[in-house]
């Protein structure tokens, strides 16, 4: 496949029980996207020692953001403290086409943003996942594969899980751009036209899917319906309510994490990331 791989980093924590997180950066050529996609792969300390062991895997949109979170050190700490089992992390970098490649595969928004979202979804499911599962000891069991993202990448992650429940079982939505609309905002019906809400509303319940949402009280300032609650929270709670009406249960199927003072920033997402990673394994 013409994959170029290089060892980026090996981290040793200064403790008596040192672990080593191996981070590889690869460039995956994609026919679907007609470009190479930069991907970071975080391999756990004992990776490969047990030839029969296959690892749960978390795929992240906006992989460049998890690199900024010092994910290698975070994983080291979580492994040392036995807070999570060994896991492979895959960080998919966005590029200048981010506004077109992220979104909802079923349709673009009313400004034709997200026009390549279907292509991106196909890349993740039909090109990247098979490569990761072939070249690395990543589990092919959907119950051991999860996807997450930040902002518009979070909307994309939710949409990919929803469209491909045969590939993923859990999704992490950090400050999701759930306002994505198929028509301009209408002051007379401020909640109308939200694409992902409509997609879910018109769908059926699928067993064994779980959803993790994070939103900060300072994610934004907008309050389109003037109810005293920012749109980011309203959009998230409305999507949770839509999922609940399909049969998904709050707490057991849906985890909602509202961060007081949380902002639309890597720092906020970094602070709650350990909680998300632990949630994937329960």
C-alpha cells in the first residue's frame, strides 16, 4: 500500500515501573479521499509480547488535537495506575479539507459544507480500519472498537458510528457541532433543521451502542432560543432526548458530562479525556 512509517516517540516515565508508549506516525494513501492521510498510532507497553492478544482500539478524528494533549504521557499514567487495560489509540489528522470531510455522510449542510463526509466515512471504515486491523494487533470485534472526535470531528464521529454500528460500539462526542443544519436558522423555529437530530429521529434502535457526550458551560455564548442555556448544551441534551425516545437509556447507554467553566478548547478536552478512556472499557 506504499505505507511510510517512522517511529516518532518513545516515552519513559521516571518511575520504578517504567512503561513505554510507542507512537508511530504513518501516512495512509486513500483512494476515497484522493490524498494521503497522516495518522498517529499509540501502541501499549506490552504490545506484541502475547502473539494471541488483540487490543481494543479507539479512533479519534482531529488526531492532531490528541497529539497536543500529550496522549502518550496520559496513557502511561493510566496504564501504570491500572485504570485502563492496554489499548491502541489511532489519531487521524485533519487537513485543509476538514470542513468538507467532516459532517454527516447522508447530506451536506445548507452551505454545502461536509460535501466529502461520505468519502471520509468510507475512508475510516473501508480503508483505515482494515489497514489497522491487518498491520497491527487491533481487535476486529465491533465491541472493542470505538470512535471519538472534537467539535465538527465529534459530529463526524457520531455520524460514522450511527451509520456503521457493525464496526463501532461506542462514540465520544467532545463539544460536538450538533447544530449542523440543512437550512438557515429560523427565529420562528430555532431547533428546526438540525441534521443529526433528524437522522436519529428517523432511525431505529440498534442494540449495544453506547454514547458519551461532553459539553462545557463556556463552549460558546450563543443562545438562539433565549432560554438561558447555550446552544451547545441544548443541542446535546436534545440529541440525548432523541436517543432516549428510540430506547437508549440515560446512564447505562448514554453518559452526559457537563463541565462547569469548560471551554471549546483542547485543554478542556484533555482534562476529561482520562474519564472518557475509562468509560470505553465499561
